């Protein structure tokens, strides 16, 4: 089985409240299962609920939790849940944390700063689980057990990686935070074409869809795509199915429902990410 479950679907900042009950207000955290192998993409505020679920299920069943954690980048909304990810406080659990640095600090140094006493009462070296830090860049590698991983730098103000996971003839790609390039320039069109090749024929594309066209006019350079960009990228790359993801925190449940209705008849099946959504590839 190759599957995805969403634990956090928002960008920028957690936004709990009456207008986000249906789709959820937690920031990005995705669980991927490649049969018995557990992959976690980002540790936004959704990681707290994921960690509690893993303790109640995987830990109870197996006596330990072992997972590969892939960080797209280290902006706050993508790592804010790490200190509240309860499995890291349990001896015997094992995590391999993979992602980019930020050009100034290495990956472990960034998390060490997050766990300084200025921000959190527990230090990084006081965590009970075994955690390995694996800083990477734009690469492809065999992750073992039939899982292949490709990464690609995205268009964001800080070093940010998109991930593609290929497993037993199926594929899942996670593209956020990313600002689609301007196709009207030669350079922009070339960069977009590189992304399309990276995503070619992917079975499930999870893509940054934070802004509407109108919102984007006032947010160029912020490092995020529009809803229409996601549709275009899915079509150009030959994606089999795609998910609107990394929702604007001000986007209400009613507005997201309307977006979902607007694309109900899209040639490529489209889904709005929501907390708890499970998709099998």
C-alpha cells in the first residue's frame, strides 16, 4: 500500500476557529505509508496530533516508532510542531530527519536553536529518541525497501525542497512552498519546464495553492503559488490526480468548499486537502 494522510494543511500560521473546522487550521504535516514504512513530510502544528496517534497505534502495536522525516524547509510554520511531537521523548524510537539547511546554519543547528531555552524548556540533546540529521540538497537517492526519493529546489525566499517519492510503480510528489515562475519570460518558462519534468506523470501531486490570482497581485515574491498555478502544473506535468494544499490561513471552510465545487469537473481529479483526508495511490 502507498498512501497519504493529512494532519496539517495550512500555510503561514495555525488558524483554529469556527471558520476552519471542516478543513482544519493546523500547518503542514503529511503522513505517507509505503507498506510498513512511515514517512513524515514537515513538522508543522499538525505534527502534535500525528505524534499522539502514532503512540496510540504504531507504538502500541510495535513497541517503537521508526520514521523518515522529510523537511521541505525550516520556516516556522513547517517546524513549529517538532517540540510537541511526543514520540521524540520516548526511548527506543528512531527518526531520520532529512532536509536542507538555510544557507547560514546547518539542519541540526536550526533545530538546536529551536530547542534553546529562549523558546522551549527541553534542549535538543535531552530528547530520548534516537534522531539522525541528514542535510541534503537537489539530489536523487535509493532510500531502500523499493523507495526512491528525488528532490528539487523550489522558488522560495529560503532553501526549500520539493520531494518526489516513487514506490512499486506509483509516485507521490510534494511541492510547497513554491512560487510558480512567470511563463512569459524565457527564464521562467525554462524553470517551469524543469518542474514539469520532475513531476512527469506523477500519480498524486500535492501542490502549494495558497493564493487566488487577486491575492497574488499583492504578494509576488512571497514564494507561493496560486490555485490556478496548481491546475496548470498538474496538466503540464501529466499528473494523474492533484491536491490543493498549503491553504491561506484566512481561507474559510466555505471558500474552500466553493473552490472544490469549481473544479469538480476538472479533467484531472482535484481534491482540497483537509485534516484527516486519506488517499491511497
